[in-house]
C-alpha cells in the first residue's frame, strides 16, 4: 500500500507539474507562451510580483501558478512561489513538501523568509508554503508586515508568484491583486460560470488590480486532446 501511495503521489506531481516532467509537451509550450505574454505586458516596469486567481474553486489556478513558476525559473529568473491560499493550501502537495512552517509564520514574525523558503530540484525555484492555517488570513495579507514581506522577497528574488484563493470566496485575492504588479484570472473551460467570472473581474477592477489577462484552462481541442490556452 505504501508503494502504491508513493506511485499515486508521483503521478499527481507529474500531471500537475507538466512543465517540469514533460517540458516538450503542448501544454508546457503554452505555459512558455503565457510567460512571454506576461513579459510583453510590462511596457514600462518589469512584472516582479504576480497573483494568480480564479472566480471559483476547481479552475486550475494552483496548477497554473506552479507551472508558471517552473517556466520562469527555467528561464533563469530567481523565482519564489508563495502559497497565499491560507485557507485551503495545496502548493506543498504539488511539490511534495512539509507545511509545518511558511507564509503565516513569516507574517507573524516567528521565522524569517530566508529560513522559511524551501528549495526545489528546479534550479532557481523556491517555494514558500502557506504554513499553519491562521484565524485571520485577510488581516495578515493587508498588514504592514505584508508590505515588509514584499520588500524582503524582492531583495532575494526576481519574481514572486502568489497562488491566491478564488476571488468570489474571500477578499484575500483582491487584497493581494492590489499589491502586485499584475494579476491573472484562470478560467476553466466547461466549468467556469460566465456571470461569476465577470463578477470576479469587476471585484478585481474595484480593487485596482492590474489584470494582465485571462488563462482559458482545459480547452478541448478538435482532435480530443486537452491543453492550456492563453487569451485576453
């Protein structure tokens, strides 16, 4: 049973981190296209902080954030992927890490970022898991210590990617999208509700988020294959 569990976990990792385990796949190429589009969207200032969200759960925002972090690191950028979904964190599962300490510990000054960030076997990619689930995620994200977190992280990394909760679930994504240089909304084909997606966009605009674009996820191709497609 233990071997079966390890095998299933490996299969989940391979599926979620396709840019790492199958870099020549169509999906991996689409992630590199997204990377290029993000870089082209920076007309005057570089995009150094990026939030990834969706209108609701199950649309692939966490998988998207993880794969974007991988392709930016593969390009040579010192990248930090932050699990800012402090209510239902998943990044530690994707990268098969412990989640005993992380973002919540940094924001409550129990540990420094340099000690909390975990290295991966992808060169130049570090992970900051969520840490223990706090009673007040929104307050932590809007605190002054969060401002200090941005300053410290940018001293050590070229790019920080935040995996945030869905926009319509809680205010966390709006708070972070206001603080980041850019935000991306992930929409899953055949799952996302049009009205909810538009509402999510309105909330992000109200939060003065700089929306770089939308990722249409899990789009069915005519030949029956699934892949990720980027569009405005």
